[in-house]
């Protein structure tokens, strides 16, 4: 129904597709605008959800930030790293928050969904979820519910080399959230983010953290799925990251099938 849709209070209030301004979408209930700035001015939207194709997505991200949108969620996969190297600092400089790209978005059960997460599998509760993997986010949510734990907020951060919001930033936000009792943090091979996050947990986070790293069987030096999932150093493998997590006081699930039971062992 357009390349960007804007949510306010959990409701889609407008779409943006250049050249289609003046039309309507979603059973004629939602107006379509030519630019993000027009949508912002007309609707007061404070969230932009972006599905723009990869060659143009970084520009859409920057357009949303320039229009004053406070939260930008970019689902698009395959955005060139060189484009995001420009877009990510542009967003930060304007005080906006970017989730993604190459992510499923975020979900607060019982309140709002912005992205493509299957909301019907989640339930309101007190465990936060941070994940590089979209599908493992859903798996973790399902297992938590099977163990009787709901979620406060679930966030897919994206698997690209340059993303808008990191694990450390989200750990701090969950740690300050009175409605979150524990955090599930799901990473994968490649890069230093999980290592830096584990060290931050050790030094600064009081909330219990349960961790898992995907890609244990991946061959070294080969990209696996996400653009950022390539092991370039000895400490970027799954086994190495899991060991660092343990040393930093994180309860580590050995298998994706153990995420729910590991949370139960921590929370009781």
C-alpha cells in the first residue's frame, strides 16, 4: 500500500509513495502522501515503517529523519553498506532512533507492532528479547510463552554490518525498564557486537541476561545469511562468543531449543 507507512498510537495513519499522493490505501481508510514530510505534517505520525527497495531505502531512512520522525523501523534487506554509512549517522545527528535495517521490527505485546513479527505468538509479560535473527526472535518468543513467560518488548535489530540500534543501547533501555525482569539476547557469528554487549552486561547491567549465538556449525570465512555474519577473527565464532558470554555472567543456551528452558532456570 505504499513504500512507507506511518504509525501513531499503534494505528497506521498514512502511507508514502512518491507520485501517488492523494490516493488512499487499506480499504480507502489511509491517505497516501508524496513525501514523508507531508505525512508528518498532516498526521503527526511519530513512527516510520520502511519497506522501500534496497537501492532507495537508505534515502527513505534519511527522509524520515529529516521530516522529524522520532522512530524509524527499516525492514529492507540488502541495503549497500556504503549507503548505511551515510544514513546511520544522519539519523543519529537528528536525534531519531533507527531499528534495522534487515530486521523484522519490534513488538510490544498488547500495545503495538511495527514490522513483520507474527504478533499472535507473543503475549504480554516481563521478558525482553533482543535479536539479530528474525526467525530466532519468533522461536524465542514461542518458547518463552510455552514456559509461561510473556514479553515486555521484542526487538529484531537486524543482521547487517551497520545498523541503527545496537545490543548495548537496548540492554541499557531494558535495564532501566521497570516492566522487564530479564532479557534474552540472541546473536550470531561475525563481528564484535555480542562481545561488546557481554562485557557491558558484566560491567553495567543488573537485569539477568540469557544469551544464545547462532552459527556454531558455520564454516569459518563464509558468510551465512546475514551480511554481517562472517567470521574474520578467532573471537567471532559461535563457541568463542558463547564462552565470553559465560565469563561475563550471562546464562547461555547451548541450542536454540534451550532458550525457553534457560530463561526458566534463571527466573524459576
